[in-house]
């Protein structure tokens, strides 16, 4: 059973060895979940860096992160977060992550400092 939701920024911190990577790595021991929307963000960043598709699974699979499909319920949840997060400029990916955390009643790990004072009913835990 998952115990934490990861934002794309948290996973990218691990992949790039950025500050906070250790915090995320300790959560990866089979207990982390990510939205498929956030996985697409990570894949996009890897593609931007020239990583071939076949290599992406070799990079991401060992992390052991469960991937949650972005279904209609999560789409509605994410959409309903837009008015609450518009002032912070959160993206669809950000709201997808928060929607998953709301659905599963789990905290979120993120490297995105702008999330620190969101009032959307999610326990946001900055990694740095």
C-alpha cells in the first residue's frame, strides 16, 4: 500500500541527484505512487534530454513507483482544484498530483516550493 504521492519534481530530483533526493529515495521503498500525468511529465523531461524510449523504463522501473491511471474521477478532482490553485499558477500536472493525494488521503512530496502554503486539504511535504 502506498504511503506517499510523488510530484514529478520529486522524482526528477532523484534522477538528477538534486538536493532533497535523499528524502524522496527513502520514500521509494515500495511505498510511493505517482499519477500517470506526472509520469508523462518525467518522460517528457527525459525525452528532452535525448533519452531513448527503451532506456526510460530502465531508468524509472527500478524506482518501484506505483503509477495511478488518470481516470475521470481524478480529472474532476484536478479540475475542481483549478480555482483554488490559480493564484499559485499550478499546472495540470500539479493538480493531478494533488488530486491523487486527495483521493488516497496521502501526503505529497514535491520540490516545488510554491506549494508550501496551499490550502487544498493535502499534506504537502517539501523535499528541500
